[in-house]
């Protein structure tokens, strides 16, 4: 059986309404293909993109600004919680996704606080912060797809993609990545 990988950008997962439309496309495609793997970006639509908020807050923290990253964290929390509230109805699932995303936002704030204290934003920290938006959006989308009856699981790219330690300019290890992908995603 062939597997189709579908990639959705930030606008396609930028709100509850956008995720509903994305889910329809996934449903139609899955009927035709059978096995579908969905890759989603961080939530983003004009004028607010979650990745921009994450990175701008981290960069501000590196200059000693301890307030902007907190404001961005609250804005990110609001964006995600609105999507969760607009999509998820089973209380257990909703509470789990709220908790998971809350943990990511708390981690973001902790990293930014450390960056602010150190006055330095390392490439490793920047990579960790920059990927949090995707980690949050995939949890919302996967939960919504489960609610619609799909066998859906959020998997972080960090579980599948193997790179060297050249943060901000890493090179992939294709063989190790292929092995992880096949081991994790094959039915």
C-alpha cells in the first residue's frame, strides 16, 4: 500500500475553522489513498504567526527584555486554546490537549527566562523554541481527527528526523531518519 504525505502550512492550521477545512481534505484524500501521513506547521495566519511570536520573544529575552516573551506566551496560549475550544468536545481529550500545549508554553517561558538571565540565545535553544509551534498544532489537529473517527496520533518530528548537532544549520542523516520513519509510521 502506498503512503501519501500531506503537508499543511500555518494558514491551513491557523484556526479552528482552518483545521476543520484541512480535516475535510485529509478525509477525502484518505478515502482515495488509504495510508496518509499528515505534516503540519505551527498555527499561523496574518497578522499573527506562532513561530514569529516564539522567535521574537526568545530574541527579545536575549537582549534582557523579560516582558515581551511573557506577552507572546499569553498570546500563543490564547491562539491555541481558542482552537482547542472551537474543535474538541470530548472533555477528556480536550483537557489532555490543553495540558500538553500548556506544558509546551510553560517550557517556552522557562527557556526564555534562562535566555534572559544568560543574555544569550544559543542555536540549540533557538531550534528548540522554533519547533514548539509545530509540536502544539499537531496535537490539536490529531485530537480533532480522532474526534472525527480517524486513527490519528501526534508524532514530533524530533522522534523521526535524525540530524547532526550543527544547530540552526543541521544536516539530516537520511539512513537513520528512514529507519526511524519506517519503524514508527509503517502499519
